[in-house]
């Protein structure tokens, strides 16, 4: 019975994570669609996070209990700034210049950026005699190579646009922005990945030392981030008409993005983490590359480039190489701790005999 239950949990967790990646790609394509039709990315980020903050408000024990731990407020402000204001604005503005495949490929750069930041901050070191260090270094090189290739080479389109009837009637879904500037889009997504890496480091430290409740932390920094993004949008977006929403696809995408990102995806990830561990969730991230490739080849072939898919696949390989190195490093660290724990009683017994 226990084995059958374990198999069911394994299957459910796998299906849920695959479904989360499908939904993420689908929402990214929908966001690209509404942004290409004129919705301001700055306004999109504000409304999405405002709605997400409302959805997350019941989880916010920090506000409800009026917790007096004032050291959390600067951390929530910083988390909101890096994870919402900087990262999301950069990503959605980048989406107006490029493609969802770029978003997936550049996201695979996050573990490598985190590794580089840890080296610069002297939180870790490279030991070329260690296989885990060599693996992580190799994964970083592969990821950076894939992202650089994505910026410099798009390659030919899957199908010649001149042969497509879609030119006469614009497609409802757009995979590639019509205001295309590939290099700018890739640069913005790379900057967003850097911001997400910094945000992730701060988030881990906050969870370990100050706020162990994930949903309380998410609700708090989402609220702070909403006010920050609103301030930025007021400065950047000067057209008052850009703030007007209608009952159309744009409003639907805002609601779906807020609901999925704040409640559904967060709870599914937490459920999988409790049962399978943190690394289990992260291992599904590069799955977005073949999913985006499938969508691109089937529905958006007139704007889909072979080079971008190849570069994103290289970034995904680098991502998995980095994760494999991290797994080996964690296993090595646990082995050393087990050896220390085993030797400690022997040393105590020896001391008593003396």
C-alpha cells in the first residue's frame, strides 16, 4: 500500500509540474498577445500585482497581527523591488521587444547567475579537484553560451511568412512582438534574470532567519511591490488612456496571470516541495523550452526562428548541468556531516576511557 501511495504521489507531482509549465507558457503567449495589441507593460505589471496582492491578503499574518518585527519591513521592500518592480517590469517590457522563447531561455540563466553572485560574495568557492565544482562551472559556461547565442543569432524562420495566409488577417495569438528589437529584448530578459537571482538569494535568507511562512512573505512583498510598480508606472507611462481597462482579452489575461501566479502556482509548488524537495520543482523549469517550441512550430511558425530554439535548448542543458552539480555538492556536504556525527560518539567514548 505504501509503495502504491508513493507511486501515486510521484505521478501526481509530475503531472502537476508539467501542467504548471504548460500554463506558464500559455500565459506568457497571451501576455505577449495583449502587449502587442497596445496594453502598456508597465500598467500590466501594476494591475497584475495589485490583483495578486488581493488574492494573497488572507495569507498575510504579518499585516493582520501587526507584527512588530520591524527588521522585516526593509526586507519586504527589497524583495518587492527586486522580484516585482525590477524583474517583472524588465521581463514584460522585454516581451514587447522579443518572444516568449527568449523568456524561457534567459530564465535558464538564473542558477548560473546565482552561482556567479555567490562566488563574488565569497559565499562559495571553486575547487577544480571537486567534480561538483567542475560540473557547476561547466553548466555556467553552457548557459552563458546559450544566452549569448540567443542574443546574436536567431536563424531562419520555420516557415516563410510570404507563403502564409495569416499575413492578410493578423493572428489572434502572436508569438513574436511586432515591435521587434531582438537584442534589446534579450538584454532586458538577462537583466530580469539577474534581478530574480538577487531576489532569490534575499528570499532564502529571509525564510531562514526571519519569516518561515512562505505565503506571508509572498503576500507582503507583493503588496510592497505593487506600490513600487505603481510609482514607476506613473512616472514612465504618461498617457492616462493607458490605465483604462475594458472587458476584453487584456483584462482576462491580467486576472488569469494574477490568480495563477499568486495562488495556484505557489500552492502547487509548496505541495510538491513538501513531498519531493526543493530541487524537484526547479528541475522542471527548462521543460518550458520544448513546450514553447511545440507551440511555436504548430501555431506561430511564420515568426518562429530555429536559432532561438537551439539557443534556448543550450541554455536548458546548462541549467540541468548546474542543477546536477548542485545536487552532487549537497550530497557531498551531507556525507561529510554524517561522518562527523558518526565520529563524535567515538571521540566522546575515547575521551571517557582516557
